[in-house]
C-alpha cells in the first residue's frame, strides 16, 4: 500500500534509523536480508521476521522507522510474498517522490538494516485460496495480488485464478519476469510491438465474466482511487455481483 504522507526528510540520512526498545508487544524487529530491483522505480525488500505469525495472501502490515530523536514514520504496506514458514516476508515499494519511508528504503537501506513491523493487518482483502479469484491491479496495486498468485503456484491449487495488471509500459511492469499464463498485462502509455495501448477496458474483463468457473469469481481490485472505481464499474457492467468485489485503494 503506497504511502500518502510526506513528512520531513530525517530518514534520508544514513545512521538516523534506530529500533526503539520501547515498543508495544506486537511490534517486531525485522532485518533486511535482500533487495531486488523490479523496475526503475520499484524494488522488493526481503525481511527476516523470526517471530512472524504468518499471513494470508492479500494482507498487509504496519511498518515504522524511529529516528534517534524519537521522530516516528509509520506506513501500511501490502505483503508481496506467499505465506510460508521461512521466517521471511517480502515488501515491494515504489520510490515515491518526496516520500520519507520509501526514500529511506530506496536510497539508504542495505541488507542488515532493521525496521519494525506489526501484523498482519486486515482480513477483508485476503484470499485463502478456497475460491476462484479474478485479480485486477494497476502499478504497485499488483503487490497484494502477486502474493495470491505466488500462493496459488506454491500450493499447486486447482481453483481458477486470473490476473489483469495495468502498467504504463513494459519497463514499469512490476514482477514482469514472473507472470505466466494466468496473467494478462495492459499497457497505458507504450507497449511491445503488436500489443494495443490503452486503459483497462471491457474487452479484457467481459470475456472472463462470460466464462465464469463453477461458483463464480471473487474479484479483488487494487490500485489508486481512480483505477479502483474504473475497474469496479467494468466488473459490474460485465455482470460481477457487487458483493463479490473486494477493493483496496491507495492515494
């Protein structure tokens, strides 16, 4: 879940982050163990959280940074990784211009640095893998949806799953190397030769609703306010019941 608040830039300076010893019992220390570049503006941060209680695909966590002078910056971020027992979770963060927390992660953070996390949070957007899932996301809105895709693959689930993901260009398509037959990318600014350019449209959504699996789809939509409204209207127009559309918005 991308950040929406831009406080001072204290965390942009190396050495300013310190883990507080006075945290609530639910806060845990997480150590960055790996950083992977996804796009020019997004990267995945793998965190070791030894006492992590586990999560469901689609859930998010609370993350905070505490400066030595006591200043706190806190954000909600979707979990990108599938549930497992490795003691690790992954977050994929956009580098938001002027963003304090994302700026620290992208400009300062290195393996071995620590942050604090609490969660998982919210079960509304979670998908336990027990029903057909139609996933629609844009930009970094694909992050919680990718947790569902990874869970589907890791468990070898037979339940149908489809992903429609929108990005400005192939270079800005997060997780581009991981997508398979379940995914249809939509490009709004530029696209590979032979691929149409344009917004998410009924031509992508309607065919999936016309060939619904037994029991019908549970739809999960994640993106900006504008995208979430647009995608939801497309789903309803194609016949998706309103009470079977779950939306996570940011911005």
